[in-house]
C-alpha cells in the first residue's frame, strides 16, 4: 500500500507508532498493533482498557487484553506468583475467605470488610461530588469503605456514613466535631506517597463557592495543606491527636496514613504504640494528575520495598498481630492487591483505579482550569454533571466483583482458602527478568 491509498488517520497512527516504537519498544499496546495513544508505563493502554472492561462486565477480560501488570519494568510488574500445579489447586467447592479485620487490638470495636480493599481518600475539590457519592454508594453495597479525603464531609455522604472514613489532614479543611462523630474510622493523613514533604494544593480555579464553603475558605483562592502537621513533631504529639479523636468519638478506629520514608518501619511502630488501629502506608506511585511527576518518581520509597520492611519490623516488635497494615500508592489490579498482601500488607487501598474504572484516561489534567473533561476530578458544576452517581456506583461495584473473582482464583491456585494466610508470604512470589515479562 503506498501513501496515496492510506487514509490520513492511518498515516498519523503509523507515524506515531514508529516514533514511539523506537522509544518504547516494550509497549504492550504496540505488540498487539494498537497505537500507544493512551496511558503510560505504569498504566498501559491495556490496563486502562481492561479496567474499563471490568467496570462494565464485572469479569476479567477473556480476549487476551493484559489486565494483571503494566510495563514499568520493575516492582509489581516484575513480580509473579509461584502457582501450584493444577492438581494441587483448591477445588471450587472450597469457600475462599477474602475478609479482613480493620481492628486487631483486643478491646476496641470490631470492624471487618468482606474484601481486602477499600477506597482511598480523595477530597471534595480534587474529585467531584457525584464521584464521591458513587464511591460511598459502592462501598455501602460491598460493605467496605471509602474515604472523604481532606476537603470536608459533604452532606450527601451522610446516607452512607457507616461506610465513610473521614480524613484529618494538615490543612484541617472541613474538619468538624460532628463529622468525626459520624465516622466509624478516622484517618490522619500525615503525608501522601505521591508527594511527601510537599503537602497538598488545590488551585484557585477549582475552589468554587461550594468547595470554599465546605473548606471554610474563600472562593477562587488557592488552598495549600502544609507539610507537616504543625502540631505534630514527635510520636508524643501524635498521641495527642489520637486522644483528641478518641475524646470526640470513643468508638472510632484510628488510621494513620503515612508515606514511605526510609524510617517508615519506626513510624509504623510509633503509630501503633500511640493507639492507631490501622497503619496505612502510601507508596510513591499513586496520586491523581495533580501530583507533580518529579515528586512521584523521586521522593518516596516504592511500596514494594516499604511493605516487607514494615511487616518484618512489626513482627520483630511482637506487635504485628495487633496492627492492620494497609497499602496504597499504585495498586492498579487484583494482582497488585494480592502481591501487596504477599509482601506483608493485610489489604489495599484503591484510588486511581477507581477513577480509571469511571473513565479516567490518565491524561493528567486533573488540576488544570476547570479540571477533568470527564467530570471526575473537577468541581465545575457543569462538568460534574457528566458523572451520574448510580452509573458510577455500578461500575465501581463491577470492578470490585472482578477483583473478588480474580483474588479468589489466585488463592485457589496457591492452595490457600483465606486471604489472611497470604500475608507476608514472600516465598510464594517470584521475580521475573525483563526477558520473561516481555
Ligand atoms: S481523565 Fe480526568 S481524572 Fe483522569 S487524569 Fe485526566 S483529568 Fe485527571
């Protein structure tokens, strides 16, 4: 075929494909003949498409679309499981237990979730209110949790309050006593893995009158959450925070969200002795398009390194049995969840994955102008209408269903009947070379 018989579109695709083939010769989309117009190394075109598919069907793809790993060349993308030979898989008649506890201390409130994941903190301001409601609705149906993030607690979430974690972060935006009283779990966000040491920012364009009212600030003025909490410079200061929450809501479980500095193991131990029920460590790959790339790539420790370090340290201290260790920061797939657990976590926290399920293309425009063109990371009243709450909640539910199926399948192939038996089983993981993962 010469140039005259090709369409203009074909020529553009071929031109970009050839240019990208030279730079990204391992791109899976290319191997399958698609132009790499979507995604990046971690969130490849295949992963985005397969997440959309799972959100529609409730099943993993059956057409060969890659849905387990990305193409980052390291970490979760190089790890795999040492599955047993088929004759040692657990039969379908054995029930697989995916539930995890969210408190393992002996005297406090028992909360269990039937799947080993819940939704990450994404604030009103960073995401739209219909997306927040959809996440809460899906969490209620699946008896798990979602988290408000640091932008306050919209009244529309009250209908789901038994499944909503409220967050207290360094800016203290929208933190009120009654929202702490609503919450079964209160999360202190000390740092975010995507941008540790940088705090948070919400640019003025997204601070609409509604967002400003929720955050008790002024419309169209940029808001910054400092780093760190200026009231916490030691473990003892953190204890005052926990005591403050416990005074307002004695029933609440306390989660401590931290990024992954090199002494993350000591941070986890200190958090436990100060009364935290959940230690939530957030690795470096997470964050929406609002997190600066330079920070995501170079500051925090990848979650794959941090998890075994914290797990081992808690074991050595003799307190692993009383801590719930949750992992976030780049958990994209059911395989990532299972690998995080095998590395030492009890469960995983999902953020970007949920946005992708709702149509996010990873374009990185979350923080520009009116925000997301698909109505996800926006506060613009018109753009927000692009997401219909019931539709979005159903998609999230379908994604959870697909993850549930895949996690059960992984456990069956490993001969385990409970996800709790996978915790810290690094002996069930293997590291594949670059050649093997091609
Ligand atoms: S599609 Fe929306 S949520 Fe996703 S990266 Fe782009 S702007 Fe952000």
